[in-house]
C-alpha cells in the first residue's frame, strides 16, 4: 500500500473515519513537535464540524508506517470522507496550512 491513495478506518484501528474528513497524525513518544502538532490538529478538528483527529504511535504500528511510507514524525495525512489521502506533510504544520488542506478534502 506504499503511496496508497486510500486508507481504511480498519487500517487505522478505528470504527469509522470523520464524517467530512480525518486528520491522521503519526507521532512518537519523544517527539517534541508532535505535541504541538497534536494541539494544532485538535483545535482545527474542534473548529470544523465532522472532522476527526486520530493520533497513531508510529513505533507501535510499524507495519502501517511502512505501508504508508511514513519516514518521520510528526507526519500528518489529511483524508477525505472516503479515506483518500488529499494531503501529506512531515513536520509541525501551521494551523492555516491544515485549514487549507481540509478545504481541499471537504471540497
């Protein structure tokens, strides 16, 4: 599934994706930027109805990390309602960039 265009809720370990979009954050325990990323994504998800934020521990989900080609933390995937990857970014995102990516996902 490397470079996959779509990610299922089951692959992420959840029952369902966000109604409108899903922000998927891959983190690791000692990653300082991951904490700030968590706050940013949670704030944006709270602002936009139907958007879910999932945080996945990269070290505990190595198979998924490999399948998706995750090379560092934090990595954020923005999924549309069907699980298609609309945007992928590594590093701490700016709130404005997350909002813009959500706009593309929600359409």
